[in-house]
């Protein structure tokens, strides 16, 4: 597989118009929102506040919060086997 791509230069891809960012990113609880619709955010800015050992969710890029609404997202659930 390496031979298929080792001669091709890297290229920049454009950012999508919208991002859907899940606030619940693990089996724990969601963090507390610290932004609202219409807020301008910067890349890396926390979007949630975590409690205790929870970490906040950060903005992947700069932009404006267009909506805060439930969405269906892909979630991986690990099942432990004995």
C-alpha cells in the first residue's frame, strides 16, 4: 500500500462549511456548555466545562456557533468479553 502513496505530494483540503461536534464523547456525562448560539469561538477554545476528571470538548477550528441541537452520531461501544 505504501507504494500507492509514496510518490504523491501532500495537499491541503478545505474545511467543511459546518462541523457537528458531539458533546458526549465517552461513556461519562456531558460537560456543561460554556458557549451559546451566535458566539464566535477560536480554534482550541473549550466548548464545555468538565467536572472532576472530565475533560472539556474544544473547538476544532474557529467559527460561529450556528446551532446547539441533538444529532445522531456514530458511537463506538466497547463490549468486554470474559
